[in-house]
């Protein structure tokens, strides 16, 4: 896979050199040369009036042993503060790096800051790579994808992991396309094949009925996204910080399809389901939006957040940002209280790894009781007020 130049057809007009956003083409000694900065973005192919350039789409060879080394975690951040999933991926990434006997690094795009470095204090991260250009911030998919792809092409990590957050889901496919490699989305397990050293990327398939393990045998880097709260962050040891490696990247020129004019925090962004230690979730059994008031009281007493089943969201009782499950968020709080939720497979897929699960349901045969540590068979309108009263008494 690479950029092919037909030198006999090339007229040396220089348009490809001019249009390349990465400065990856040079005219040397009467010929166009491609440097390692090339991300195969195709801008030069489109620009060439003589059709002398093409991207070779032939079958890729198995990656050269040792040419790609290191495990990278994408450092999703807002103004220098990393998303919690970054720390969870560092936990898993460190295990993978140990198995491969290679370094673990965090890679991101934007402007490097002292805060980024200090947030990684005491974690097993060797380097923090920042594809740097002031014109990159605030976050936009296309320029950030190109910047990250440039980092990958230059430093060649063998695996790149990212959170399956809204941003990760949008950014990583773009990076994978620019790097001409594969991407496995929403993994729940990652491991290394002891024989081949390949990344084993496991994820649910067919509505969670089977677990599929996917390998990227012929391309690098091996890319995977993982939902927040699936992996566990490592504990911090000592005060060591990673080496900061600033990598200047060209100013994005042709990518300005999106311009950020202003920024406002939506209600959704205030819902931190995946970070909550306590979640009180309601379903169709609540009978209406008013039912969530009792849940809010309980959540306030316990210091928790409100979750919901899809049935409650579809009924318009609560916004989608609260939905837990296969098409909502995957959560792993210490305490999950399911109220009026039957426990369908798609709901359980998003909450069954919670620490302690408590279910309140009128139906003793509801499937939620199969995963619950404690179950109360009864009407929530009778059960919750008693529970709240009892907890408040204990607080005093
Ligand atoms: C592709 C796909 C993706 C999906 N993704 C999701 C997802 O992300 N999240 C999700 O939740 N679902 C999802 N679903 C829907 C899922 O299959 C169920 O339909 C849904 O979870 C049911 O929600 P529920 O448990 O609130 O409602 P129900 O299944 O109707 O259960 C209501 C429960 O409340 C109990 N109840 C009734 N009255 C009371 C009372 N007064 N007090 C206490 N308990 C009471 C009942 O006994 C019952 O068990 C998905 C489905 C598909 C096909």
C-alpha cells in the first residue's frame, strides 16, 4: 500500500507538492519524492492534472516485524483534561505493552500543556506524544484525525486504543481510513496472542449473543475502541511523569468544513453516567415521568445519578443521555439500583458488571433478578419511600 508516481507521465508541474497538506512531497533532482510524512490522504492524487499519481490498493503484506512498535492510547481531552476513559485504557494498555515487551504511550493532538503531563503522574506511561499546532483547537474531527494519523505514520505504534466515546467513535474511523488499517469498535476485551503477538480484540456481536474475537493480521496499527467503564484504571505509583514529545504538524488547510463559533454545555454533558459510583435507574414499571421524582430523591440521598431503560427513554419520560444498555451507556458503578426494569438482555449488557446490583420489581420472575445481588419484590411506590426514610434515619 503506498503512493505510486509514474515519473514518465509526471510533468513536474508542482501542483501535488503545493496541495499536499503534510509537506510530504518534494521535487528533488527532476523527480517527485514521497517522504514518510505521507498519510495517503489522496490530496495529491486529486490535484494531479496528468493522473501521474495513484494510491496502490493491492493486498497488503504482513507487517514487517519490529517496524511497528509500542502501544498507544488516544488521549481524548478537553482543554488539557483527559477523559476518564483514557486512564482506564492506560490500565489495559500497560498489560498489553508488558506482554509485547514494548513501551506504552499516550498520543493526542492540540497544544501540549503541563496539565496533560501532570495528569499522567505515577502512571505506567513512557511518553506523551502531542501532534501540535495552535490551529488544531478546539476539537474538530477532520483536522484532529489528520494530525493523529501523521503521528501514527511517523512513530508507528503497533496498537492504538481509544475510548468509544462520542468523539472516539467519530475520530477513530477517520484515523483508521487515513492509516489504511482496520478498527474494531466497542471492544469488551483486549489481549495479546502469545504466538503471533497480534492484538486479540473481543466484542459482542449479533445483539450480544456471541463474543467475536477479531485480529488485524495484515495492517498496522491495530486499532480498537473500548467503551468507558469496561476497563479498570491502574493505581498511581510514585511521581514519575512521561516524556513530553511535541510533534509539530502542518496547519490544517483544506479541512475547514466545520468552524467552531461558540461552545455551550448541553444538559446531556452534565449527565455523568459512566463516572457515577451510584446509579438509580428506572424503567417502564415507573408508569410515567413523575415516577423518576422518587428515584431522584433516592439518588440525592445516596449521592448518585439517574439512569433509565430504553423503554423509559422511548416513552419520553427522560432524555436519552440517561439510557443504560446496548444502545445507551455501559456503566459500572459500585451500586446499581434497577427500579421497574425487567432486565432485558440489551439492558443487562450495559450494567451487569456493576459492583452491587439491587432490583425492585413487582414480578418475582423478572430476569433482572438473575443478575441482582439483592432483590425486592414489590411496588416501587411502596418500597422506595421506606428505603429513603431508612437511609435518612441512618444518616442522622
Ligand atoms: C437492538 C436493541 C437495542 C436495545 N437497546 C437497549 C438499551 O440500550 N437499553 C435498554 O434498556 N433496552 C434496550 N433495548 C430494549 C430492551 O429489549 C427492552 O425492551 C427494554 O429494556 C425494556 O425496558 P423496561 O425493562 O423498562 O420495560 P419492561 O420490559 O416493560 O419492564 C418493566 C418492568 O417493570 C416492572 N413493574 C411494573 N410495575 C412496577 C411497579 N409499580 N413497581 C416495580 N416494578 C414494576 C414489571 O414487572 C417489568 O418487569 C434494546 C432493544 C433492541 C432490539
